[in-house]
């Protein structure tokens, strides 16, 4: 799935992504980068609302799991199970959320469990950056439920 196709999918199926101005910058098997502008995500301090930063981080992590499953030929319902967000500094402009699966062997294990049990969980990490500086971190567990061929 190329970035523009993924962006259209997110905007069509997760309307909040469109309202927040989310753009897909990069999307491949190894990682995913989303961006969002300040204006639709602004708070009373003229920085990004914490809920918007968290939502973009969750979306980046979810989308990475989604596209990896698609590339494996698996259509599965993916949901967030648990997450933790750490804000390190105010986000004062357009920001970026870079998602990766931190444990290299985790994906293969995840797929094996999904195929055996029809349900599996994987951890995803996201780093938020603004103006070239790290402004936050996200860690989350995502669960895939069911397998249907794509």
C-alpha cells in the first residue's frame, strides 16, 4: 500500500484522521510516518492538544500493524489494547509520528500466534517529533482479531 492509498483509507475509515489533517509521509513494512499540522489540533496554549498528539501516535501504530497484515495477505480486525504516552515538550507546529515494531522477532511470533489462535498481540513504538526534535513517545499493544484473506 503506497502512502496516498493509506492516507485515503485512513480518511475514509477513520474520519478523525481527516479532520486532524493527518498525512501519510512514509509507509512500508519496516515503519510508518504520519504528520499533522498545528491548526486543527491546537489547544488554548497555541500548542498541539495532548489528545491530538496521542491520537496521531495511536493512528501511526495501528496503521503500521494494518499495512503489515495487508502485505502478508491477512485481513484482520486490529484494535488498541493498551497504550502509554509520554509528552516531553510542547508541540508548537507540524508534528510527525514515526512508528516501528521494536522487537525484530516479534512480528513472526505474532503471525504464528494469530494463525494458531485467531488472535494475537504485538507492541508498537512511536516517536513524536516537531521542528526536528523529539517531543514525545508512545508505546502500545495492538490485538489482531480473526483472519480473513485479503
